[in-house]
C-alpha cells in the first residue's frame, strides 16, 4: 500500500525533472503506478482501518464484567477492582479500568465547609444500614475527627446495647478515649432533645453511665444537619463501596449471603491493611500514621476496661492493643471465605 508521503514523493521527483522510469526505479514501484498518480493528482492514499491495539486490561475484562454483575444492584469502585486484578498480575493503571467499567451515574456534591478538629478531640459515631428485610445487616461506625481512623462493628440491630458495646470496643481499638463524642439524634441514645434547655438533652441512662466511666462529653448534631458529622458519613459510603459490596459479590457468586459474623470476621483485616493504609483524600496522609500521633492526646482507658472481658473486641477477645483481628465465623469456618477471596493464612 502506498502512503500519502509516498505519493507526494512521486510528485516531488516529477517536479525535479525525473522521468517516469527513473521515479519507478528509485521508488521501486511499477511505471504504471507512477503514471496513475501523476495523471490524477487528486488521488490520495487509502489507508485500511488500523488493527485494534492490544490493551493491558484485555485479559481481565471478563473478570471485571463478572464482578460488576455479581455486585448488582451495587457498584464496585475502580480502586477496589484495581487492587483485585493487580493481585492477578495486572500492571496497568486505573484509568483503563475506569474507562472500561464507565460510571453508573454522575455524583454531585453540594459545597461543604469542613471543620477540622484537634488531635484526640472528637469521635463521630453513626449506625449505617447495609441491608434491610428478613436478613438485616447494620454497622456501627466510629470515625476520629483528626486522623479519620475508623472502627466498625456489624450488628443485626441498632438498639442501645449495640451502641454501647460498639463504643466500648472502639475505645479499645483506638487505644484511648477522645474528649468528645458526636452523635445524631438516634432514638436509642437521646430520650428528649433540649429537655433541660437549648442544647441540654436527656440522654439514654446507659450512655450517660458510659460517659461517666470513660470521661467523654456527649454532643448531638443539630436537627436536619447530618453533615455536622460528615467525616463518619463519608466513611459509611467508603465502607459500603470498598468492603461490603466486593465481599458480598464474592460470597454471592458462591451462593452465600454476607452475614454479621462473616462481615465482622473480615472487617478487622480490611481496616488494618486497606482503610487505614490508604492516602486520605482530605488529609493527604494515611489514617494509621495520624492515629499514632493522635493517641497521645486521648484520655487513658479505665484500668478495668484494659483487662476485663466486658470490654473485649468482637475482632479479638480481651484485646489490649489498637489492632483488630478477625475471629471465626459461627456460620462457616473462616477458611471457607479466605479460599473464596484468595487469602493466604
């Protein structure tokens, strides 16, 4: 096939006075070819379609498609998929993945004024619903305002016992007690808002007792201002997209349902190895690094809590450090899920 550059060279040689025979000899084409392009200067090169270049992502496209199908109606983020196929040998970038899977819908965010808190000052606490219906799944989530380090405990219910147990375990997980806890207006915690005047609420007696035991202040968000605790709300979305949905999709493919025990069995490893090791989008640092700095500003744990069973973590009984470890599922051996997830133990 003659290129456009080749055709131009025929005309140039002709303008320079070369004969058809000389041009054909120099360019190693037939004299008829030279004559054709000299007689009709409007002729241009006719390039065939370029063959599609092989992509580094090609061997993994079937896997990515199946992962999204298994996750429906939810969506697995590109960051999670990147981590999964890197373990399979992928050495490309995340842009190829984003381009392939596309975006399910555009997400817009209203302008938000961020309030940063000093080290050790505030813990934002929330309960988020993962699944409703016959097999409910909820999560207690506690995020530190400075470091963004987070503790998660899955539960069937959102009652006062679930809140209290989650708080006890969170303090042990972090290795100390923040000065202030920020809640929304959960009915299980707040008996009556502004019962004793503006900002002076009537709290659940068990929560008051815990506040007295650990020495933290209670603070409530203003009504209809859930973004006051936006740090924990943002982590809720990250938790669902980067932990719950991928794990549920893997189990779903094997015909298993993500339950409380299974979620709690794997959340400790995920918090330690993934969530706290990522570079946080706002702080620009790893939550684990900032947590190590923040610990020096916590109130110390009460002595009984550091040594007695009532304060044990669901991830590691009688825990005395800030590292959560998984425990065996009551429904299936943990090795079953590790085999599905490809985790070496």
